[in-house]
C-alpha cells in the first residue's frame, strides 16, 4: 500500500466512495439528458439490422401499450447515458482503487480494464454487424402469406439489449483466462488439456445465447469464442505464472 493510504479509517474510505458515486451519478444524469434528446435516433440505430429482414408489408414495429414508446426511449436514453458517462465512471473507479495499489498493480489494473472494454466493444460490434443480420433474416424467414410478424418495440429492445450484452460478456473469455493464470488457479498447460471440454461448453453457450436453432448462426458465435479461447491460452503462456498452476 502507498503511504498516503496506510492506516486510514473506514469512515474516510466510505466518504471517498460516496464522493465518487455522486460524481458517477451526476455524469450519468448528464449523459442521460443528452441521450434522451436523441433517443429516437438511438432506437433507429438499434433496429437498423432488423428492418431489412422484415417483410415488405410488415416493415415496422408496433407498441401494445400507451406508454410503451416512452419507456423504450427512456431505456435507450439511459443506456446511452451510461455509455457517455463511462469515461467518467471508469476514472472514478480508478481514482478510488489506485491509492491502495502498488505501482506494478496499477499498471496491470489499468491494462485489464482497458482490455476488458476493448473486448466488450468487440463483442457488441460483432453481434450488431454479423450476428443480428443473419439471425433476424433466419427468424423472419418463417413468415408466410398467413403468418406475418408483429414485433413489439419492447420485445425487440429486450432481445437486442440482451444479445449485445451477452456477446460483450462472452468476449471477456481470454481476459478471464489471463487473470486465472496470473493468480495461479490454472495455467496454459491446463487450458490446453481442457480444450475438448472448452469446445463443448462453448457450443452449449452458443446454442443457449444465439436466438436461432440453426447450426450456421450458432457457429457465428461459437467460432469466435474458440478463437478467443486459443488467444487466452497464448496470453496465459506469456503472462501467467511461470510455475505450473495447481492441478485441478
């Protein structure tokens, strides 16, 4: 621990935490105010992958409640507000945690946070530009002359938000493997030994998280995850503990 953080009472830490949380809340509120003003545009961006897949005579979304559009735009604005405020939020987390870390730990903490953000963004971009168009085209291919889609705003928003978050989360795989190797839980040798089990788990996760039952769309998710697993093995071999991790 650094000298300026040694022996500080708990109340001091709580006051500091309260200060950081208030700043994060204010930043999110400002971001929300900006995003809500453009919430209709944000929703248009979110629905852009869906619209081309809709039948010509059903190329729009519907709402089934009087207040549904308001709440959807509110959620879109809140989501955009968190994104806009994320630099401030991340800085406040850093400012709160950094005094209690050694210099080397600060470097690793910053690197892990930045890598996590990059991987999450990569997962979101992959889902939006690759998975969404194929998945929605497949799902809406069941439309017939007597069976037309009537997709609600809330239903689509919930599905899209869940998928974006899910892909962003699963793209953290190599980072999680790196952390496990750094703390000695598992090393590159263990990850290589477990690759068959990893592939099975990845295929199951792809089947659960992908909204379509066809193999093609499931492989759109499973393929990158297998590549990310291999990347995690490489990172564990380079940056993990040099001694063999404990056998599990």
